[in-house]
C-alpha cells in the first residue's frame, strides 16, 4: 500500500485499477492461506508466510467496493465463492448470506444475464432454504449460455441437490 499512497498518479483510473489488484491479491492470498490445515500454516509461518481470514475478507470487501476497477469482479467472485460454497464445505459455520444478497443485488442489476451471478443467486436461495427460487435461478443460469458445457454440468449438479430437497 506504500506505492498506492506515495506515488503521484497521473490518471485516477490507473490508481483504482492498481489498488483493486493489490487488494484482490492480498485478500485472496490471506483467505487461501487461512483455510489450510494447522500443520501447513505452522510450516508456512516458519518460512515467513502468514494468512488471516479477517484481513483477507476485509481486503476483498474493500476491492469489491472499488466499483470502477478491473478486478472488482474477481473480488466479488471470490467473496461469493467463499461465503456460499467454501464455508459450507469446510466448516460448520454459515457464510454471510446478507452480504452475499447485497452483492448479488448490485451485480445482477449491472449484469442481469451474468452466468456466474445467476448461479450464485441460485446457491444463495438454496442456502436460505428457498428451494423453488433456487431451482429457477439455476435453470436460468444454465440456459443463459451454451459455450461452456461443463458449466451446465455444474448447474445440473446443483439442480440434483435442490430437487432432492424439494
């Protein structure tokens, strides 16, 4: 962050893009390291690396709030992936569903046919227990594109689970 604050930026857009990249990198790195097993973290700390989940989430959230930045979307995707998928797989905690709802409302307003945002909206509704809404969002996500057949499989997998609970 020293470069960000000490450099005289000729163009404000360059500063915002640089900041979003730094925040994305620091946030994702800290979050990723914090998810490793305790033994691996101790080894990494021994050689000089550390990771804090709180720092990672804070940096990613700050990157998400930089609306005009190139990497804002990557911060959004990382936050949604963490809160809607990773937390539910790797722990017994719940992700911040209210924050995810806020993110998705703003992103779907800008990208109403964004395949990943439609998918995450389906996942959010599934986590909230709104199975019918979840199915509708997953189907909409699946039908929104035909370039990635693998993405269809991801939607079908989620649809299998939602239909299981319906």
